[in-house]
């Protein structure tokens, strides 16, 4: 069963990727680990080891080819999945201006590499 705060309003392509993430709710009450499994200009999909309530503001960090990316966001949907919980996250900010730039550059790299088909 999927819980959803907002209708799915994706405006940009999501690219399937696989990078480990660690993070926490912004109030630091809930820590988590998991996999960043898709990424777009405005959001991402996380497969985590625990559920996060809808609307939870989170911060996470992942290592992409030796470069760390720090992201802030908010959960907008959750769904049970094999081995964990899937979460849709709307990106609301970054750890630094360098993180924002790296996010854009990495998306450009993914766009060049892929056939530009959306991830599931």
C-alpha cells in the first residue's frame, strides 16, 4: 500500500542509479541508511531500512564516484518494498553551493549516458 501526500507531479526525468545513502530527519530523531535508486532535478527515490512519516524533512549524504553529495528534502510518498521501504523525496536544498552544482553536473552526465527514459 502506498501513502502519498501530493499527486505525482514529476516534471523532469528520473535516472536510475544506485548509491548508498546515510541520513536523518532534520530534527535528528530518525536515522536511516539505504540506497539512492533514482534521481532527477527536483527529487529522488530512496530505498531505506525504515519508514519515514509523510512530510518528514530529511538530510542525507551519498558518495557518487568519490564525491559526496549532501541533500535536504521532504518525503512525499512511501511504499512497502522487498527488503525495506521506498520513499519519494522532493529536494529542497543542499549542504552547500558545491553540492547544488555537483547535482546539476551529475544529472547532465546521466542524461548523456542514458536514452533519456524515465526510471520506474
